[in-house]
């Protein structure tokens, strides 16, 4: 089978298409013939290998898992011993978690892990995009922020893959949503449920004289120090970017003041918990309450171009590799 791999850290050009053995599903596993896989900002971080924290997971000197990719959709084409939840021919979507390996024509995943039947009427690319955004945004807002109906939430990076999902999840949770993005994407985020939009190119949200119960920085563009003055008493700042700064802010904010900083390592969540969220997402998708936003669909062999789009910082929604 074909895989997209990287054997050294570096720019998008380190990604290469190569041959690998087709995996055989073990007991309790299903093999998925991948039809679409998301290219995420985490993939870019892991490929670059620039962050010391990231290298704790990916390998100190070289990638210990050369095949990236987590959120995917495809068709079950083989099952291991004891599998009862899925059968050959089922259309499924889900995530491989910290095992990665999604940039491949075939991947084996546990049947009791983060895997679910695809929403009816949804294509593979759309299912992948929904999975990539919601499996991050939902636990951040619902679990880490404990967002409640009637609260006010500010989403920074609202037009990205996680941001577009966060706007929709916050709306579904009953919050008043302010979206921060470029002006050209204002109509998009409003259509997803944003009550107000701040164009970061012309307006500083910290100078508006408004406060929010939750600030969700979906792209790591701000900081707790910048956002703390616009948080209500008991307000929560959350970022998707792991690093020394947020670790320090989390520690200090637990001791000083009433406003809190936090992060959620959503990629390391238990597979069963992700499966529950996928079932919830399936219901939302089939009832038309959420929709996928895709900026670029790339053939499998054009992973380099997909990574360049994600790394540009100007992606609207998701980038998806499609496997023929």
C-alpha cells in the first residue's frame, strides 16, 4: 500500500510517498480502507519537530512514527477475531489517536476505539472534516471550559478547522458566540452561528469594552495575559497550543485571582470517550445542525501542498487528503 511518510523533521518537502505492507487486523481490530484523512495543525507541528514538547511524543532526534494523520473516514474492508460492532463494507469515520498512521491507504483501529458509522448522506471528506474539528472543539468547550447555556464565548481563529467547529458547538451548547477572524470570513462564521464577528485586521477585541465568560483560542494567536482583562470573574481562557507559557499561566492562575488558564490534550483522550462524541456528532450532522467547512481537497500524492496550505495560517476550515 501507499503511505505518506517523513523520516526527518523539516518543511513540507520532507513528506514522501512510499510503499508499506498492508496491515492485518488483530483481535478486536478492524481494517479501514482510507478514503479521506485530515491534515491538521498538529500534523504540521509534528512534521516540523520544532517544539521541544512535541518531540516528547514524536521522538527526540527523528520521527518515531513516520506516518502522520489521525482523523479519517473510509470503508471497513477486513475485521479481526471477535469483532462484532462493524462488518466489511461499513462506512466509518473516527480517529487513530496517538498511534497516528492515517496518511495511508489502509489502517487498523480498535473496534471499541474512536470509530463510528459515518453520518447518513455525508461524504468521506466531509465526515473527516467534521471529525477533525469537533473532536477538538467539543471537549474544550463542554468539558474543559464547562461552557453553559447563556454564557458568552469568544472564539479566536473562528474560521479555521477547530474554530468553525467551535462556533457551531458553542451555539449548540446555548452560548452567545463572538467570532474573531478576518473580515472576508465574517459571513461564513455568521452562517455557522456566530452572534457577533470581530475582524482582527481592523479591530482589537481587547479594546471593545466587552467581557466574555470563555475565551477559546483555537489557533494560539493570543495569550492568557492578553485575554485576562476581558474575562469575567471566574472566566476561563483556553488554548489549543501546548507550550511553556500556557503551562506557567495554568499554574499561576490556580493560585492567583479568579480567572483561569487551561488546555485540553484532546488527542490523548480515551477512545471510548471519543466514540461517544462521534455518536453525538453523527446525530447533529444527520439533523443538519452542523456542517463541514473544507478549504482544500488534495489527492493523496499532494500531501506537500496540503501541508503548505495548513502552514500558511490562512486556511478556512479544513484541509483533506483524498485517497483514490
